[in-house]
């Protein structure tokens, strides 16, 4: 089945430049837990709580109202989120100008009327305990547009 990608966010040099040297395996475990928490909010359908998990950095690149409409449209096409599986979680490199830890989370998501693959880029600023979404890619089946 052909796929169409929706890519939004600030997946910038902040995250994907350099070696994957920030943090440790605890960062990956913490980011996985943050991704699970985010996906639980999506399954519950609480749009404002979902949007609250995105970093202000994300909304520098993507209009908040437009992203909310994108997520609502996605739900309208595929139905409610039923379950997800984290298929891979890896540390991403960091930019010394913005210290912290970043992790790419790859997911397979099953909805009422289809399945997607998604990737979240989570960032935790140095000296913070909170993971924020700075990038989000959703690969939709092409027939989901019909």
C-alpha cells in the first residue's frame, strides 16, 4: 500500500546533527514513557492536552490551529486510535547551542479504519524533566484520503 507523509515540526540541526552522544539509555526509556503518555492522550481525544505536549519550537514551524486541524482530519479519516507499538527508539544527536537530550520514537499505530507509521522527535532541555515534541511525521495510507 502506498503511503503519504505529513511532516511537521522543527526537526532541525538541533536534533539530527552530530553523534548520538547526549544522555544515556535512561533518556531513551524516559522518552518512550513520554511517547506512551502522549499516545494515550491522543487515544482519549483530548486535543488541547495533545497540543500541550508539543514544544513551542514545533509551533515556530507549524501553525497551532493548522496542526490541530491536521490531527482532527487524520482522526476523521481513520477513526479513533486503538493501539500503538513503539517499534524503535533511538537517541538523536544534539546541537551544543541547545543542550539537552533528543530521542526519535518510531511507532506503528492502529486506528478504527487503518494503520499508520509515525515518528516523534522528543526533546528534553538540559536541567528539565519534561519531554516535548519538536517533530512529528505521520505516514498515512494513500487510500485514507478517500
